[in-house]
C-alpha cells in the first residue's frame, strides 16, 4: 500500500469511519498521509463556514448579453483564417511584404540585368572611389545585354571619369554595343585635339566600328593639330580614308 | 650670438609637421602615415620607394638646361607642396626653359600613389603594397616588387611591372600607345587576362591560357629564337589558373609578355 493508493481513503480516515484494513494501517503509520489528512480536515472545516454569496443583479443581464453576442458570431460569415491571423500578426506581415518587394526587385535586376541597366553590384562598382573597382564595373557591364540603361551609365562614366584606363575600358564596351546615331554622336565629342592619345586611339577604333555621321569633321579637326602623335595621325588618316569609301 | 642660435633653434623645434633643410630634402612626419601621395612633374624622373614606416621623405634634384643634377634648393622654389586630409601632393614647377626636376620619394608602402609626368622622364616604383596609379606621357614605367594593384597609362614608353603578390578582387590595367607591356606575377596567379596588341606585336605568356589558339603564344612558349612580330591585331581573353580579378594589358604598337615572377 502506497500513499497514492491510500489517498482516496484520507477523508474516511479523518472522519473516523475507516478503522481497519491496509489503508487504515498505512495512513495511521505514514507522516505524509497524516499531514494530508489533517489538511483535508481543515479545508472541510473552512467550507462548512463558507457563506454563500448572492449574485449581483446585473449578472443575469450580462450573461444574456454575452449569449446574444456569441449567437451573432456564430451566425456571421466566418472570416478567413488568414485574415484573422493577419490581425493578430500585423508587424510580421508588413516585414514579409517589404522583404518580398525587395527580393522580387533585386531578383528581377539580377535575372534581367539589361532591362534595368547594370545590376546593383555593377552599379556599386561604377560608383566606387577606387578606379580599380570602376574598371571592374565597366568590364562587368559587358556581360549585360545592350540596353539603354547600361549605355546611359557608361556615357555618364565617360563624362565624369578622370582615369584614362577606365575611360578606355568604357569605350571598349560601348564599341561592342549596337548604338543609335545620337549615342555614337555623343561619344564622338570626346575625339578632340586635346584628348589623351590613348583615348584618341580608342575613339578611332570606335569610329571604325560605328561610323558616326559627323566623324569626318572631328577627324579633320584632330588631323589639323600640329602636335598630334604620329601613330594617331597615321590611324586617323586611315579611318578618314575608310569612311570616304 | 647665443641668443640668435637659441631663437633659430626654437623656430625649428616648433615648425609644424616638417622641417626643411637646404639640401633639397623634405621630411613629412606623420604618426599614422599618409593615405595618398600625388607627385607630378613636367620633365624629370619620379622614383618612389615604399618602406615600412610612417614618414614621407622627399629629395628633389634640379637639372638646368645643359647642366648636371643638383639638389633643388630652396625646395619651395622648385616643388609646390600641399598637404590636406592626410594626402600629400608634390608638384614640380612649370619649367623655366628646358629644365627637369627629379623627385625621389620614400613613402609608407601602404600609401596609394598617383604619379604623373606631363612631358617626359622615367617613372620607377618599388616595394609598394597599395594602389599605384600612373599617367605618363613620354618615357618608360618600371614597377618592381609590388604587392598591390596598378592602373598604368603611358603614351610613348614601355611598361614593365613585377608583382610578388596582388590585391585580391582589384582589377588592373596597363595601357600604352607605343611600347611593350611586360608583366610578371607569382606562379599561383588567379586572374582573367585581357591582352591586346594592335600592330607590330606578339603575345607571349608563361602562364597557360586555356582555349587560346593564337599561335605566337605557343611558339614563344616553345622557346623559339626569334619572337615573331605580327602586323595584325591580336586580342586574347583567357583565365589564368581558373580566373580571378581582371588584368588588362594593351598596346597599340608592340608586344605583350606575361612572365612568372622570379
């Protein structure tokens, strides 16, 4: 016989109606069961002195109001569990929404880089204060399809870039693109007598590829420069002859 | 007399940042070392040596027309010095007649350097570990024992650059109008190389260029006695040891060589 087995008999023992048997023998000799029986006895005594409280007058009305509300809920169309969940987790939903918009936008830029211009990673490189990073960004643009966004970025770079290595790289990439007349004309403006000879060489290759309409005018202006590098002069004359054919 | 020596001594002690001697030498004392150095002359040589320190030491030599190199003294008459935001700018004066000003500069090896010679001279750089940016008109460019990355443009002159190591993920470019481009890198170089010579050139590479059918690279690798100079343009894009940061080597007139760093 254990305490657990004797527990149902505690009340009888305390009431004096349990006088023999294994349960009686256990309870009588077990301190734990003795304490439990005593506590039961005290609880019973308290209950006997308990005064029943009368319910408040408004309790009945409150009950009927609650009942009517429950009836109304049950008859109303059940809202989608999602809506209910949304009401309870608004912040979580907003976070998911923002993250989704960002990921969709970023993913679109990565998947269709040309349609939006260079990818964000390339744009970061092109805006870097390091000319080495800008160089890497220019050549990375080569991988993007020939889209107006990429061309515009490269033209901006040509206008603002101070490092000739990066400028030449931008020209090399633009040379590989299919460009409209307006774009080729805007590139042609960099062919001037004052331009760096390495830039002049790159521009001559660009003209050979794209043949902008006003090339002859720019070439003649360059050829009129007395201090023109001999190699540039030779190449400019060759390109001019090619255009006149 | 003692009073005057004391006064001059006080002036030299409290002179901010640097002290100027009459030997064409200038020392910039900087506890952290400069982040950037810009040096520019019209005619003359620029020699930059990197070292493990924080000071910048400038030595300037002036060569008058028909004369021999002499210490440029007083220095302020020959070199305009500007220091701002931890960047030092040294600019040789506009030439008076046919004169040249040579600058020899010891600089912390981690400094980004930007060098320019407007007319002619030679540029030599050694033992630098950061960005070496060069804009040169006439004369050769020699870069030795580099551990960083470089962007070099020359008009008339060869470019020779030797790297004991490179900055990872930094593109490099070596472009000249007339002259050879000779680059050497460690055996384990991982890079994407773009090599272009427009005329009178060939391409030699000690590194395997997979997929390259250009015969001169193979011919030269066999150790033929005479390296062939072709008249047609040669353009090669290939990965070295699997690929890595971009290295562009281009000349309008001359050969291109890729060698192993000794």
